[in-house]
C-alpha cells in the first residue's frame, strides 16, 4: 500500500514517529510512537491544516513523502464502530494505540487503516513505529517539496 506523509522539510531525517515523544495526537499519548500517514496526498494535507494554530506556518518548507508498506502488515478491515464507543474520542483511540504498541492487540500488524476524523470517508493509516523490524518493511518511495496553494495562506 502506498502511504503519504507530510512533514517540515527540516525534520525529514527524523524517525516517522519522533514527534510523538513530545506531543500527543488523536492516536497517541505523549511517548506512544505512532506514525501518521494517509491514503492520498489531499487527506494528508487536510490533516496538517486542521492541526495548525496559524496558517502562516505553511510558509515554512514542507515535504511530501511517499511510503510503501506490505499489505500483509496492514490491518485493512479495522472497524472503528465495533472497537470504540466513540471513535472520534481521542482518549479512547490513545488508549487503544498504547495497547497496540505494547503488543496487547493486533501485534501482527505494523499499521492499521482508520477513517480520517476530518473526512470520514477518507482513510489514514497509523503505523506502530515500534513494530519489530519496521524499517525492513516500510520503504520510502519518493520525497518531494510540497507547495501549498497560496489561497490557503492569508496574511
């Protein structure tokens, strides 16, 4: 499966989930190493936009990374409706991810496909950055500069 990730260009060489050491996200508590990717570039862009405090940050240099992960290592049929009382509740999703990273659930999967909260019919793919030998299975296919449409950046 091809996956798309956006990061600030200055952070390109950092491991996929390094930011999780310092901040929490929808699927991770601070310190739970979850990599965030999307099924396409546009969903990845929306996920960045909803988390920005200020649109002027988009003037910084960003890169789009195309990754590939073997489908056999991805839980494609994960049902958020059956797994959570409210899958949009970050407390529930963070607890789930902590159990997953600690090999208490779905330990055979390096990644899980989940709906985007921003666009529920689009998919994100969360990656367990602690999955055994992840770097053998997750390959970087392309890295390119990402240019944001100037209409998104209002002064």
